[in-house]
C-alpha cells in the first residue's frame, strides 16, 4: 500500500484466510470522520490504483465524467455527496445553515456592476453548505465577491407553451405562446417568483381559471420547489384566451394572468 506522500507498507494474507476470499473480491475505499469534529467535512480522492493482481485497476477521478459503474458502486448514506469533481472545478465556498430561500451571487468588484446568480454543485454537512465553484463562476481571475440573497415570494408567473422563465428581464419571460387547435391539451406552468422573476422555493396551492368558458380546467395543485406544471387544461373554443393563476392560501399574492393564446 502506497500513500500520496510516497510512504508505503506491505502485508501478506495467510493462505487459510486468503482461501476464504473467492473471486471476485470487493475493495472498499473512502473516508470516515474518526471524530465528532470531522463529521460533515469533505475529502477528495484523486486516484485509486490496485496493482499486483490479475486485473489491475487505475482510476483517476477527474474530468467530471462520472463514476465508472463497471468498477464502482457507491456505498454511502448520502449517495448524492459522492461525485467526480468536474475538470473546471476551482474552489469550495462554505456558509452556515439554514439557507432555505437564499440564492448565491457573485460580482467582480463592490464599486459597481450587477450581481450574477450562481447555481453550483451544493453539498450539506456539519451545519454548513458547501458549494463547488467552477472556473466560470469566478467573476475575475482567481478572485471575486460572493453573497447570499433572500428571495422574497411576491408574485406568480404564468407561462404557456413557447414561453420560458427569464429572471432579471422586464417581463420575466422570453418567447411567445404557441397556438393550439381546439380540444388540444395545453401545458400551463406556474412559478412562484420574486420581484425580478427568480423562482422562490414555496409549496403553495394554485387554482386556474380561463377566459374560454368552454375550457376544461385542471384540479388545484401544489407547487414543488416553487413551480408547478398543469397538464390537463383543454381549450375547446376558437378565439384568443388567457389563463389566470391564483394562490389559494396566500391573499398577499395577487393573481397572475398569462399572455394570450390563440385557438384558430
């Protein structure tokens, strides 16, 4: 056995013990805390090599290609915390929990400019959140300023087929609704958003209405992580119609009306 520093040792398994290990033999690699202070800390395994066997192994965990399922099976309580570090990973950023509803932002200088939203890989442990920043997340070469901002749920957003959420823009969306034929199913997405149309993590229940009196409306449903897509709205009459979403449990949130959608 050889460590990254080059230190090594060896051992021999007695023949009677070796006879108990029939092929194939599974080798386990990983880290355990060892003490209370180590719980939740992260570690990086860059390479695992097994030599001197009929089937030697040399696996390098870089490049973000994912764990080779032919060689490895993840055996961890939190399987999502085991991943291959992307090739463009740059830094770890940590902050304390709880952080529900907070978004991570960066900027290159505090003297002016706009903050940019980041969506890095996030891990949780030992009362902290760890964010793995990529090179592209850094606002300037090897430097930047970061903050957490609380997103306040203040409005609903209704998106029709052909439209996409676009935070930070005047209307909060891009695209135009795609026309549908009478009797066709229309997917309607409702987002809980802040004043700049960033999606906020809430689970409120939403009710839909439509200006098409002949429409078949879906049942009320609850958002998951601040978004919900209704898939059972049917427009049955020719014309130009709108859909309105209402938060049934929060009177402080005003109803939101969609763009017009055309049924030829």
